[in-house]
C-alpha cells in the first residue's frame, strides 16, 4: 500500500491519541486487534476512543483504552452544529494524533476541525487532503478480512501488529448478571445451552427462516436435551415470537431478545455450548468470547466477515450471492437452500455433546 505522509509521527513523543472507532457492532469487535496494536506502538500514551453509543459496550473494560468518548449523533452532536460542538470538545482535550479506523469523510473532517495536528487513516471518500498521513488502498486491501483490513493500516505505517483474534473483556459483575438472568429463566448450572440469533437489523435478506430455527430447536431438545436461548435486539421481538410459535417445545426455548446489552450478551454466550447465528454483530461477539459458532451466510461476503475462532460456516452457493442487499427481490434461495439437517449436523460437529461440560 502507498503511504502519503505529509508530517511524520514519532511514537515516543505522542502523549494523547484519539481513535475514531467504527459504527457497527461486528466491525467494532474486529477493530480490537488493531487497537491492541496501537497500544503496543504507543505504550505510554493516553488513548481515547470516540464511538457511537450503541458500540461502546464492545470496548468496556478494554485495557488498551484509557477513555471512551461518546459521539451522540442523535443528541447534542446532531447535525452541523452538533459536529462543530463535538470538534470543540475534542479540541479542548489537545489530542496530538488521530487514528481514523472509520473510513468516512466526516471522521477526517472532525479530526481536522478539532485541530489535531497528526491525522492518519485510509485515503477513502476523497478525504486525503484532510489527512496528514493517508494510506492508499489497493484491490488486495479491499479483499481482506475486516480484522486484517484494520491491522493493515498499522502495518503500512510500520507499527506493531497483534494477532487478528478479537477480544472482549468481561467483569465478574457482568458474569454474575448473566448467571442471575439465566437463573431467572430456570437455567441451572447443569443445563446445556445452545443460543440462536435469528434476527438482523440489517434486513430480512440475512435471515434464515423462522420455522427452520424452530425445527432446529425441536431437534436439539429431542436429540440432545438442551435448552435454547433466543438472543438479539429489541427490534427482533417479532422474529423471536415466530420461532417460539413454530416450536413444538416452546417451554425449552427461552426468549432473551432485547434483554441484554453487549457485555451481558457476551457473558451469556460464554455460558453456551454452541451459538447458531446469521451474519450479525452478535456473531462476532460470540467469536470474541470463544463460543463455538455455526454461522449461516447468504447475501453477504463471508470472505471478509467470517467469525474468527472455532466455527462452521454454512452457505448455499447461488450465482447472485453475495448481493449485499437488505431485502431479497426474488426467492431468498441463498438462505432457504440451507436445511435444518445441515445446521444440526454442524452444531453436533462443532461441540461434543457427549461431554456435558458446562462452560
């Protein structure tokens, strides 16, 4: 990759760094290796991370970050006046270096308005003139897995690169909250749990049919004696209700939709034997806490977004995939082509259910 550097950065001399984080939960998880690399490069610097409120939980307790700043785009930082207000707030912190993991033009404009002297990022969306060090992308860069993509920015600058495995950091209090939530639903320490994530804020094109999730739950209950957890955001409530309505054993299907924040979800997933999920941010949360995954892909590109860690990836190859559409304009064949038997076989293959070890 070509680096256009107008002003050099001496890591030993930098004291205050602002990282502009990304806006999607899954992408945020995949930036954690790069953030670890930034900390390794700047071990003595004060590192602040600027993110939207809905991804802040990804970074709670992260030892590589000293401060999380919230970009309240729906509140006090809304619109042009809000952007200028945020720039003033950042200016008061006297950051010396901005590292833009987010690719948007606005991220570079904000760092420029905040008068941060060194501004580093990929040269995307025509923002190169606002950066003091711009890293040009090539075809191979755009084909990288997202975790490698963020690490490649560091590599182009000659900075430290950590392993690409993502990480989340959970407190003992969060683990206790998870156990209390499960106990409230009648889950004991001896129960084997399989979690499902059937919904997607992105759109219906990513979803595997609700009746198939229900049939899978029935088979898992009948064949393996597990309890099934439904996870997801509050907006996925209708999907969860549909899964339970189709299931023959709804008493063994526990609805946790909308009842967990990012940290609590991570703790609940860590307690599970397997996580069956479509391509969502929750998939990457599960990967980060080490739960074995069965990931069902359809309209999205698994080569750049597959979960890092122990997983089975299922997709039904069709000529129109990956289309990246939110809604399928035809017959959703990329997802309906994946059978319940395929997913069940993958669940059994990724975890030894004969060994009833509770994680």
